[in-house]
C-alpha cells in the first residue's frame, strides 16, 4: 500500500459520503443540476471537506463533486450549465432601447 493511499484512508473514514454501501455514488457523479446542488450541500457539513477537495485536485479527478466543489478534468467549475445550446442573447442595444422607453422610428413600424 502506498503512503498516499494510507493518508487518504485516514480522512475517508470520516467522510459523510462514505456510507459503506456506495449508495451515494449516483448523487456525487450525476449530470443533473439538482443532484449536483444536493451533493454540494451534503459536503457543506462534512468534517473532511478540505482534504477531500485537496486530494481530488492533486489526483486530477476527471469529474464529480469533491469537497463541496464540482470538478471537471481536474479543475473546479464555478457552475454547470444545462445541456444543449444556450439561449441566444439579445443585442445590448435592443435591451437598452426597450428599457429606456425609446420610440421606434416610423420607418421601422410595419
């Protein structure tokens, strides 16, 4: 057994997600936004949150919630966006003009 594995086992025994059955695996490795939020909330009260996150970053975990953070390709993601193409953003001019109550020139009214 490697020293790294021994150190990891010390904190792993105290992790709240370590229920011994693996029943929470789907929650911590889900693609669903609500599952990710639930997993992060679960980590908030965990006494080994910091070593969990540090270890995940050191191992460059490919994905999942580790230490209360969403990891992808060994890096922390600020947030996960929904699947599919993001909605088109309206041009800033159109939003400013409509918000300020600007009138549309008569040539554009059809």
